[in-house]
C-alpha cells in the first residue's frame, strides 16, 4: 500500500471547487464529496428513523441528554483533528482527561473554596503541560507520535492511579457552582454543549483563516515539502500537541463537573472513540485533509447511534459493532471517492484541459 | 507504517555506516538493540531475584510465564506485520470474539471441545482475512481499518454472548492448560509458544519470504518491482494474525475458565508496546524476533517483580509507558550524541592538518 498516495488523492477529493460546476459530475457524488453534508444526512436519517419508532426521542429532555452526552467527545475530537491533520496522532487524550478530572477533584478536596473558573484554568494548564510532554518527546526523539503517545497513554494513566491509590471522589466533595456547570442549560441548551460549540467554531475559524492554520494542512500533506517552503514544522507540531493536551484538559474539567464521581479510571479507552469520531468525520488518518466540523459531526453521530439503539430496542451490545462498521464504511467511501476523483483528474489532464 | 516519518531519522547515515564497518564483527552477530534488551532482561532478573522476596521461586516463574503466553503469542505475528510497515490493532478484539464464540458453541452447539477449538482458530483466521481484504484489497490504511475492526469485533463479541459468561468448561481441559511440565515449574503451554516462535523466527530470518517482509517495510514500491507480491503476502500475514488470535482466545478461555465479551480488552496496546520495545521500527523494515521475545519477557518480569514488591497493579502502567518511551528515545539520543562527537572529531582533524 502506498501511503503518500492515499494522502494525495484524499486531499484532491476534499478540495473540490474547480470543476464543481461541471454537469458531468453527478449530483449524488458531489454531495458525498462534502463530508459534512453526508454526515448531516446520515444523522438526519438516523434521528428520523428513531423518531418514527418513538416520538419522544425528540423531546427537549432527550435532546438535552444527547447534547450533554456528546459535548466532551466533540471537544476531544477537535483536538484530535488538529493533530491528525499534521499527520500525527494523539493516543494519550483519554489518559490526560482522566488525570485532569481527578486533579480537579483533588483541588476541590484540598481547597474547597476555589472558584470554578480557577479550576477550569488550572485543568486546562495541566492538560497543556501533558501535551507539552508529548510534543517535547516527539521533537527530541524524532519518532512517530503514535509510539510516544502510546507510551504517555500508559504513563499518564499510571500517574493517575498512583495518585488516586484506590480513592474515589464524590459529587459531595465538589462545590455546587462547579457541578451546576455540568448540568445547567442556557435557553434549553446545555452549557457543556455551548462550550463545545465555541471550541469547534474557534478551531474551525483558525484552521480555515489563519496562516499557521493552513500550514498545518501543508505539514500533513507532505512534511518535507512544508519544511522546504519555510514552514516551522517542529514548532507547529509541538503547538498542536499542546493544544490537543489543553483541550483534553478542558474536557477533563467538564467531565468532573458533569459526572461528579471520579476515580482513576475516568476516560479509559476514550482515545479510540475520539480517533473513530475524527475518521468518521472525514479527517484522513494520514493528514492533510479534513475539518473540525466534520470531526464534531462524527462525534455527534457516534453518540446519537448509542442513544437511538436504546430507543429502537436494539440490543445495546450492537452499539460498538455498529460504530466499527461505520468506521470501515467511512474510510471505504473516502477511498472510493478519491479513486474516482483521481481518475477524472487524470482524464482531464490527458485531454489537456 | 502509519505515521510517515514526520521527523526523518537524524542525518547520521554515513557516520553510522562507517561505525558499523568498524564494529561489524561484534554488532552484526546480535544487532545492538537485541543485545541491549537481552542484557536489560538479564539485569532485571538478577536484581529482582536478589531483592524481591518470592520472585525466584518455581511457583512464581510458573505464573509469570503463564501470564505471558497470550502476549508472547500475539507479539509473533504482530512483529511480522509491523516489519512490513502495517499494524493490527484488532488483535485483542479478535481474542475476545474467539473466546465468546467458543463459549457460545460450547453452550449451544453440542460439538466436541476439540472441534470447537479448531473452529475458533479458523474463525479467527477469517476475521484476520477481513482485515487483510480491507488493507490489501481496498488499499486502505491498516491503522484506520484495524481501529474499525477493533470496535467491530469487540462489539460482535458482546453480541455473541451478551454480558453473560460461560464458565462450565470441563475441568480436565481447564487444568491441562495451567499444568507445568512434569518435574519442572515451566507451564506446558510454553512449548507451543516456543514452537510457534521458532516457526515465525525461521520464516522471518531464514526464508525469502522473510527477506521480502523487510523489503516491503523499507519500500513497498521497490519490493513490488523486485518481484515481491506485496498485497498477497500482507493479506496472509493478517490471516496468520487472526488465526493466532483465535488460538489465544481458546487459551484465554480455558486458562481463566471463563468466556466473556470483555476478555483481553486493551491487550492490543500492550502487544504493540512489547513489539516496539523489542526493537522493531514502527516505520517498518527493521527489527527481529529475538528482540521481541526478550521485550515480552522484560515487560513481564518487570511487572511481576514490581507487583510482588507491592506496587499497585494499575500504577504499573507507568513502567510500561516509560519503558516504551525510553526504548525509542534512547537509541535516537545515543545516535545523536555519537554523530555530534564524530563531527567534532572530524573538525578537530581538519584544523590539525
């Protein structure tokens, strides 16, 4: 399998505009090429089917639960997207989330009067420090992020267990104002989800409109070429890992606020779910393509599948299998579209157009 | 593999080449990393038997080896797969699915246990073939595919058996797998592990197929032009990996006398850790089976010794993570320092002359 090939064709697939107006391109194919749209369609179809089965699925309470459920995954998926776009991966986010969540609980145990914004900032800072460890090790060792973050996945989780030593933190140990953050709604929308929306919008705007944001795509498409054209590759990748760590820290604090009960196992195994959300959302695993909006929609879709299976009375044990099948379908679809697009581009350049 | 070298190897190729020339006799025989890891293993065993009570007992050795059987078995095909530049993250889920299939068949089919074991190994091979088709047939990145099948197979293993456990396997079978070889404290199961290790070792190091694996890991395209059927070889590697997973599923079920959907959850990351610790490059094309076997043993001995020394089992993941990071950071740091020293020496020679 030729890796660079995948990256290139997939990039072509997502930067569609030049021939968008051509009549020969079939409509369905054009729609499928915009991943966000096909995700929205899938999400809509899923909600419709579920609603036909049980109309209470779209009651305000259940929508609230749904939004609350996906907020944390969305935030993590945004951080992961930033990393994957640069042709790296961060497997340690679940462990960072667990560590920060527990640290937040400990903070309130040690200093019950801490105002929650301070706790939030401290959590984000701790996450950023963890991310800096990842980024620093990757820069020093010059080895793939997969290996380093696999190592820190264990290391951070181990520190978490060592610190917790079997202890559990309960909701009663945390101030009311902080816990309210996790359940409060603003105009019917959970605050948690609003935070996630802000994160998605900010990251989306950054990736789309900032020079350094565009450079992340350049790095992921071809690191060597990016370096030759003057992109500070090392610095950007380091920054991306710090950002991913900080977002995982934010997610950790929100996790603590939402669930209240914490032990050292919080967020175990979350990393694969996050990567899955990004991949389903159309972020190419070899970098250079994808958007945070797609990844966020992927996270929402994965969460919604979980709740609709319950409503549809399908054995909840099917959930994970469906998620797996969805990942395979998503990358298969990407491949198919990329191959057709590449064939078309070849044909056009052969005609000299 | 996946994350193509964003940070390419330090520019010490020529230096390393000359160095190798000088020390060829010493290093060519063993390979420096293999030697280092075997030496590390010896040191750890010595230290542990001196300082940790109950470590150097026959009973402990028996448990240690027995606990390592699944890891050792899974690491064998994984080594070959990583050497070709691919990865298989679905191994633990295949073990889980094999285990529940075995439980379900024992529960409801009335087949003899011998036949069931054979069927489980065959279905493992089938699961591996699905991975192989996606990776080689459709040309999809193995990292993404096997994250998908990781979720899919784990989900299916819950579908097969739900959250119940099957535990009524005949006692003579469950006893047989934990029996030591008469007169020693070495478990019988070590024999098939050694045999398989021998087979994989011979294939990797002494056959044209094995050389071809390194060739495709270094440059798949060049290997194709050299007449290696890259796709077919990789496909069969994934099939072999699946079959070994089925075997481990059988062993796991009998060893713990329990077939459950969550058997071996999370083991995939430990397997990858052991393989990388054994000196196999995640980029493919480098590494050997001896190092991996030593890596598996080192991982097992360290964890066992620390557990006997009353370190919390979960906090032990710090050790796993640190070992993994050290195993990739140290060689790079050493190579870096050596290259720098060499340059300085050259400069000194130039100024002197």
